[in-house]
């Protein structure tokens, strides 16, 4: 497992986790924001009016309403990125990572406006009569780059697993196990059956489910989050200060004593911001292509709301929950995951300034430390002559070794800092936490007490399950583009099987894989929309001119 994760991390480091990808993503958002004169601010009010149906026209072609398209796309973005992803970003990059998530979202509003408009304009009607759209269609029909369209469609299928499928059920099963003790396989099996039932009905059933599920899940989560923030009201201002103040210092990044770096917070914040709102990834255009709209720009304006709702509102609330409760810097009892753990050759103390500096440099990739290879003796669960064990980017404490739920006595073999395969032991102890378990703990720091964790579990269940539903449609349309609608059934079968298997697969590997598939999908889409920048500007100008003629008494923005 560790070797596989190392390989995936190396690949992710060259694409999704690299600086050039971050700058490509942000650069595209900055370019279109300036080129289109800040549409995310000028058109925001009008976007809400379109969603309410004020400017609808009879006879518009499509399978869903504006609101259903928005909720379907939101259900694809509002998921583990809002609960587990924010916790992971703050764990890795500190409070400043949340700031960069918000910046990414603000710029992403424009990027999503552009990609949805262009994709809606070049959508098609599939052989079965349903609407099929997405970046692959403008790549084929407008850019005449069929090879790029094929690359994007393949990447979409891969990303439907890496973004919408595997990490979603993984977070659900972990959260339900943490809260209720429900077996991971049982969770995966039951939800896989429900998933199969929903996605067989196609976009109309999916839109019907998500248009009801999204408002309910948002309300439940909001109530629980606000309870935590108000309960810890004295930490609200310090939390906001840390979000913006640490941007230029990195002083509180990467989990308290380990410190951090400005670059680390920037990279992780942007990366997680993209995973959360998917702006630039090209996924939402597939859902919005099915909307009933005469003018492509109108649907682009609806899509503009997604990063605003998903990241600027929901992720900010999650971030304030984590920071105001203080759990992100607390060591808590948990079961160690092997891919989150490394055994160093030697002992290091958090109370020693030189040791802390060495650990910091090691964790941010600036220096290497010797890793332990050899055998350790264990007596009644306690490791003799224990070297320093890092788990979740922190020095683990009060470590015990277990086998079959009983304290272990015997020997453990280690190879280059990792437990040798076939040992059959589990380590527990106190360390920092991240992802969904961290958010779960944070929600208990309110008047609800331990009941707060149920809100996270239920919210995560609804958030992540709806994400898996929407992403099945994205992969469905990509399969339709590549091989026709008659092959979709085989994709659905594999999708459901993968959903079940990921319910009991290691979390860290899932998150690393998701980063890779995001990049594989995003890069072709950004290339495509940048190539059509001039056409996009003309579309916007024509749209507002037409609206001015249709609604002469309305006060409308200018293109």
C-alpha cells in the first residue's frame, strides 16, 4: 500500500500537486475575470434571478430546469471537499490554506461561467433523445480537436471514480464507522445498491433526487456548524485573523508545532479549492448542458453561483468550525493508517527546538531524515525502545499495538520506516487528525456535545452520496460520447462495484488518486476555453443586448 501511495504521490507531484498546475488554474481565472470585466461580481444578482425562473422562455430545449441543473451540479461539488477536504487543507497548510481556497473560488466563479456557457452552446442530442454536452463537444464541434475531446472524455471517466466515486464512499464509511461503529463493507454494500437504483433512471431521476436532497442537507449542516461557531464565539475573531494573517507568514501552517510554509499553504489551498468547487475541471458543464435554456450565457450565469455557494459559503463555515473549536492542533486518540505513518530512526522531541526544525523541514520536503529499518519488540501492546513515530504529520504519543483487538506481544518488522507486509497488527495512539474524522470531532464542540458528530455523519452521507450520483452522470455522458449510449450500462455496473470496493480502501491513497484525475481532466478543459476567449466575450455582449431588447424596463448589466 505504501509503495502504491508513493507512486501515486510522485505522479500527483508532477501534475495536480505541482506549482505549474496551480498557476495554470489561477491564471485562467484571473485572465477571464479581467477580460470579461469581473462578471462574478457584476452578474451575481442577475444569476439568482435566472435560477428563480424570471427570464425563462416557453419551448426551450433541455431535460432539466435551471434550478435542477444547479442542484445537480452542486450535488456533484458539495461533498467530501466541504467536510473532509477543508479539514485536510487546514491540516496540511494551516488556516492560510482556507484563504487560498476562497481566492480560488472567487476566480473559479468566472472560470465556471465560461466553461458552462461554451459547453451549453455546442451540446448535442444523443441517440436515445437525451441531451449530451460538456467540454468534449465544444472541443469537437468548435475547435475541431477530436483527439483532445477524446482525452477529456477518458479523463472524465477516470475522474468520475477519482473525484465523485471513490473518495465519497470512503469518507462516508469512515465517518459512519467513527460515529456509529457500522462496518465499512456494510455501509458500502447498502449505499451501492441505492446508488445503482438512482443512476439507472438517468438525468431526470438524478435531477429529481438532487433538487430535493441538496437544500435539506445544506440546512442540516448549516445548523450544526453555526452551533459550533457560536459556542466558541470568543475564537471567531482569532480564527479570521489566522486565515488572513498567516497568508504572508505561514506561521501556523501544517499542524501547530510542525510549522509550515507560505508555498505549502498556497498549493494545498488551491488544490483543495479546485477539488471542492471543480471550477475549470469541466464537470459542471456536463450537468448544465441538460438545462432548458435558449441562451448559453444564461446557463453560464447559473453556474457562476456554484463556487460561491460551495466554497465561499459552505467551506468557510467548515473552516470556522475547525479553527474556532481548536481541534486542528489537538492530538486525539485514533487508529493509525499505514500510509499516514512513518517510523524515524532515532528519537525527536517537540520540546527541543532543533528537533522541531528538523521535523518541519522533513515534512515540507526540504530535508530527509533517516528512516527505521529493523525489528522492534512489543510487550503487551507497548513498543520497547520505541523510536519516534510520525502519524498525520505529528509525533504520535501513547502508542499501543493490537492484533485481533487484543494487546500484541512479539516482534514487528519495519522496512524504511514502514511496517513490513503481513504483520497483522494495528497501531493506535494520540496524534493529529485530518479529513472527515477531524471535522466530526469539531462538531462535538458545541451545545450538541457528542450528538454533533451525528450531524457530520448524516451531512457527509447526504453530501457525498449526492456527489456520487451526479458524477455517475458525468461519466455516463463521457461514455456516450466515446462509445454511444448503449454502452452506458457497463459503465454503471463498474461504477457501482468501484463504489462498494472503495468503502474499505485506505483514505490517503483515495485522496492522492483524486488529485491526479482532477488534473487529467482540468488541463484539456483550460486549454479549450482559453482558445475560445474571444468567442466567449462576443457571446456575453450579444446576450446582454438581446436581454435589453426583450426586457426594456429591466435594469440589466452591460456586457
